[in-house]
C-alpha cells in the first residue's frame, strides 16, 4: 500500500471483505504518516467488533451496505458512518439534492435517501440481528468442523480479537492438493440443486468496461484467489442437515 502513495494520493480505501477485518492499526499509521483520509468499504462488516470496539470506529468513514443479501438488510440501502460532523453535513446534502435548508441549495447532489418502506424493514430486522448472527455462527461452526483438515480446502482464518458477523463462508479450492478445481466443485453442487457463488469472480479490474485501463496481473494474489474461491450457502434458516449434505458433496470431489 505504502509503495503506491504519491503526492496525488488523498485517501486510502480498504475493504473488509467477507467480514474479514483489515489491519486497521497499520492502515491508520500509514494514513497519519502521509496525511491521508481512510474510507472503509464495510459492506460486509455490519455488526463486527474488534477488541469490543465497533468496526465503524476506525478510519474517517465506513460505508455499509444494507442490501437484501447482507447480514442486516433494509431490502436496499446503506449508510456512511463518520467522525467529522462537517463531513456529515456534506454527505447529507450530497444525498438530498444539495439542499441546505428550505430556501438554500448550495451544492449539486443526488437523491440517495432511504425510502420509508426500507427504513421500516430495517427497524424490524434490527430487533432480531443478534439472534440471526448467532444462528449464522452455528452454521459456520458446522462447516468448519466438516471441512477442517481437508487438503486443498482453505477457509478464513479466525481471529480471537474479532467478534464476527458470520456474513459469508468462502472456501478457496487449491486444485493440486484437493484433486478437483473450484469449477468442478461448483458444478457438483449445482447438479444437486445447491447454488454456491464464485464470489468474487471475475475481478473488478478484469471487467470488459475496464479493458485497457487495468491489468489483472498487477493484483496477482486477488487474481489467484478469484479463480479458486467459492462461497457456500449461508443464511440463518439453513438446516444443519443441508450443511452436512453440502460438505459431503465437496468431499466426494476430492481425488
């Protein structure tokens, strides 16, 4: 990260992916050294805590997604958490047509307000969020128990300092050790009416709209993982018997 900073750099934009938390202290150290802002993509990290501290406490801004696929959802929407009240006022005007008050519009803004129906759904879901996270944890524990110590199947590392939201359960399939590719595992699951996701594949910098602008080879680790990552089904009502069946199919792919 530090090697990429130039005199044109104004901010660092890290991503808490799959609910995994970035090295927030080291990122802040670098940001302070160069006088940069830190804006976190925390779309996957709602409810996550580090050493008992909410993840939105770190950096200058944390942006959450409340899309229907997230741990906490309002059907559609999101939120930006910030420390600087002046920035908060700017964000408010940005989401509300640039309106300062009933008679003054002093900026150009969009219509990014959450509608009342989504807000109502969010309030309903918020009452149950802790219960739903606990249910997700049980499912994740079952996955870990059944897939542990299988050569070629890599799972997220667990950090004792982190209180997880158990948002996703990705595995990385290393075909040389496992004996089958990610695509073969995905096909076997789909053949049994189970729908995993190659999440994230392809890489953003590989999208057709960015051809000629970015080179995937400049992010070799992300490129390697994108070709091997598979996110397994995970939602609060997923029966543990289904987790057993999913893991059984994965094991049958081992050669």
